[in-house]
């Protein structure tokens, strides 16, 4: 890419993968824009966390998977076949479930609601969790012609659970007590 600007969006439209032009206010753009926002918050979270609570490899895998999800949501599958690189598989859902189970090992049992906060990294994880929940709602609100695969929705649902447990684990490793509601 020699220039970052193309001027093709100056009239308030953009292209989906496959070439279809849509308004920049299209719900599909809200969905994949929120996935991009989520990915940015996860990057911010990782920039301030140590690797005791979670491996950098797992965070990088999640971020790559979010790029795939953004690609899936940005593809007009009525005229263009979704590339394999953008697909979310049941094995991806299973992997994140195993990651959640691993993070929960050794954490105190949760018996009440937990207020967001704690360390800076845990606080960013909580923000990312709420952005993930918003992304899930936006994805579910897409029209049927968007053809969002069920595995993608499952993955996003599990990711918000993962981020919640990660926030708990970060605080636990930092010795920061949880604030109970």
C-alpha cells in the first residue's frame, strides 16, 4: 500500500469484501468496527499486563482471530465466497473454552457479582469485555443476508467470558482484592 487514503469513501460509502458499496452507517460496519475497537482494547490491555496471568501467545491468537472475524463480517457473501482465513471453526470455540478453564484454575469461587476494576490491566480487560458484549449484540442484530456463522457468535460469546475470567486472574496474581457488589 503506497498511500493510506483512497478518497473512495469521501461520499460516505465504503466497499465490502466482494466490491459491494454500502453506507458507512450500515449495521455491518458497526459490527466489524466494534470488533476492531475490541481488538484495540485487548492490545492496550496486553501492553500493561505481565505474562503471569496469561501467555502473550494466547492473546496474539485472540487478536488474530478477531481480525478473521472482522474479515468475515466485512465480506458480502452473497457475491463473494468467504475465504477460509476468515472462518471461525468449532475448534476455535473449543480452544477458547479450554483457555477459560485454564484461567479459572486456582481462582477463588465466584459467589457474587464483581465490580469492574482492580489493576490497570484488569480494568482494560473489563472494558474489553463490555465492548465484546456490544459487538455480540451488533452481530446478532445483523440482517439474515449477512449470514453470520453460528461458530462466530459462539466464539464472541465465549470471548467475553474469557475476558471476565482474565480480569479476575490478573487481579488475583497482582494480589488485588475483588470488589464485590
